[in-house]
C-alpha cells in the first residue's frame, strides 16, 4: 500500500511540473498583439505577463500565479476554460490542459448546438457516393452530405429530431424503414452507453436518456440490461424510398476531440 501511495505522489508531482511548464510555454508564445492588447514596444521577456493573462481570462492574479506555479490548489472547470480561451488553446491543447490539471478530459461545454468548419463540410460533400454525417456525443447530427440526406432526410427534420437515438427509438416512421431493427437497435444503444459513460453527469445527455426512457420501453429495458456482445457505430440496413434494402458498413473518424464531434461514414456492403 505504501509503494502505491509513493508512486501516486510521484505521478502527481510530475503532473504539476508538466502543468507549470505547459502554461509558461503557452503564455510566452503569445504577444500582446495576439491577445488584442496594445503593443508597448520591446519587452525584457517574451510573451504575455502573468497579470495580463489573468486579466484576459478574468481570474485573480494570485490564484493564476499559484496555478501556473503548480501549487496544490483546486481549480474549477470554468477557471480552466477561461484560461484555455485566454491562451488561445486549440481543442487538443485544451484537452491536454484538463488532463494535466484534473487528470481527465474536459466535459462538454454548456449544451449548445455545435457546427463544423467549412473544410469539414467540404470533406463531407466530397464523399459523393457515401452517406456521411458528423454527430456529437449525444448523437445529434450537426452536419451531413447530400447522400446522407437522401438516406436519412436530415434537412426536412427539425433540429432536435436530427438525433440518431431519437430516430431509432422514438420515430415510428423511421423505425419501419429498419428491417433489422430488433437486432441493430441494441447494438447502437451499446455504443451510445459508452458515450454516456464518458459524461455521466452531463445534463443534455441525461435529458435525452430520460426522454427516450419515456418514449421507448425497449430503450429503457436495454439501457438497464445492456448487451455486451457487440456495438454498432451506425445503421446497418435501411429501406430506400422505393423499398430497396441498403446494407452498410461504417467507419468513425474524430473531427473535434474537445467538442466530441465524430464523422460516421457509411460504406455499401
């Protein structure tokens, strides 16, 4: 037991050192112009001063100083997000900051409908022969290509209804288009459970779960008694508008790690 405690302490100390070094490197890379501050001529040291960074983040100078020094203090998620924004961290760097400070990735921000960059939309549109869409951790579809729209009809649905879980478990008309629904739906739910486990206290996820429990007895039963045999990233069989059965395999690509956006690409069997 003592050995475990010692090793844990060493790991914690190393993490604090890494955190301090990461913050100082990122602060020194920023210039006043980068941060929207007036230029004051030549500086003795590169980058922003601590007081400038703290002011930009809207946090106390003493508290930020202690944080950057790697002292053993507790900081909130809101504090980390403010610091990340002031340092102009990208998604990967923000995740790294959370891992160093809290030893876990950042949770989703207060629920807002996300979007994708024009380049990601261009990538979707270039996949002219393959249905593809981008979904968040709740399985809300936030972007898609024309081929996916032909199959799923996303453009004709209300924003809240562009959710794969809601389509599969709470849309009777869509369910009729799934010839293998009883085999596939539990696999999709098993994959969704993995995403739910990543953010078990997220209000938006919990609201969706509560809604689907009310709307679908199957969802409620399978959620409480999960099958661990297999998972599914997308729908494997769907009837086209003329009744033709389309079979698919899937691949999933990470689009934005911090906002948990993933692209699901459908390949015809």
